C-alpha cells in the first residue's frame, strides 16, 4: 500500500482527526475521521471541494440544508460557503480541493 493509503487507513476514529496526506500546487487531500456523535464545526473551504465518504454515515449541512451521506457517496460544494459535518456513525471521509 502506498504512503497516502496507509495514512488514511491507519487514522483513528476518535473524536475529530484531520490529516493532510497529499498537497501539491494543484490540489490537496484532507483525510478526516469523525467519531459517532461528533461534529466538524462550521467553516469554509478556500477552494471548490469534493467530499467522498469512505465509511460510516454523515450529515453534511450547507446553505440551510442537510444532506445525509453514506459509504461511497459524494458531495461537491463551492468555496467560501459555510458548512459543517455531523457523524451519525463512526466515519472516515476525504475532502479533495
């Protein structure tokens, strides 16, 4: 397994954990794990972004709406739009921006 894959697969699901396994001039990948019942607080992204759920179940809140996402589902969202995430189950997801 490559280094990026190992960083993602070994990331503990305890509270909120954020890792940045890859960053270059064009894009970056954030690997996020979120324990059931925990929240990634409201924030914005500096770039348009793509969220991919690797495992678990999340509620993604943006622009007054809630989107229920589960394993292998994805969601694209625009830069500078305030959003937050709540874990319905222990979850791991990627943000690519």
